[in-house]
């Protein structure tokens, strides 16, 4: 266990030092799809000065009628591409929701056996992030949703500002 942890740490440290471009420490963005399942506003923070590890959290909604609150959060690592402001991000998140998400629809609440509860969705992330010269950012991500029902293929689109 110690050896594998050390190897993982060395790989991330090495990758982060190759062609790394300094990025702003904070971002605020709107995401369609992705971690919040429908739409959300998020805050992302770079955790270390010399590593591109970030953490994010936000608040969003799922559904139209009825609408359910979602609370997405997670961590990502940004791999710099070609010493520029282009990044591949890999991460993992979780989203709390009152909606029971199943195959792009909510479970039928008219079912007599249905019990309202709290639901967790686990969402790995693989995306492309671009930061412009004006510190605007956009991202497209593959974000499959795993929950007690199924695995749902999903994507996310993000637009925001780095500061």
C-alpha cells in the first residue's frame, strides 16, 4: 500500500511540473448538465500553488416540474496541454439531490411504494478546459452518473470567469 501511494504521488508531482502554466486560483462558473444533473452555479478553487489540484462546490437544480435542489462538489486535477491555457481535467464528484434520477427521468412518485428520501449520485469527470486571455473559461466534460438505479451517460458544459 505504501509503495502504490508513493508511486501515485510521484506520478502526479512529475506530471504537474512538465509544461505547467500558472492558472488563476479561483473560478466561478455556470454548468449545464455535468455534476448538478441539470444546471448549477459553482465555485472552484486551486488547492496548492505548485499543483493543479482543484476542489469545487455549488448549488443547482434538477427537473422542471417539480424542481429539486442539487448540491454538487468534487475534486479535479488539471493536466496542462502544450504549455498553454488548455487543460485536460480528471476528477471525481458527488451530488446530493432529493430527486431520484433514473434514465433521464425521475422515478414515478405516484407509486404507492415510493418513499421520499435523499439521494447521492457519484460522478467521475473527464473534460477539456480552456482559459482565455481575458480569464474567461469554458469546459466540456464527460460526466457519467452512477447511483443506486443505474449508470447514466452524461455530459457537462461550463462557462465562467477565473480570478
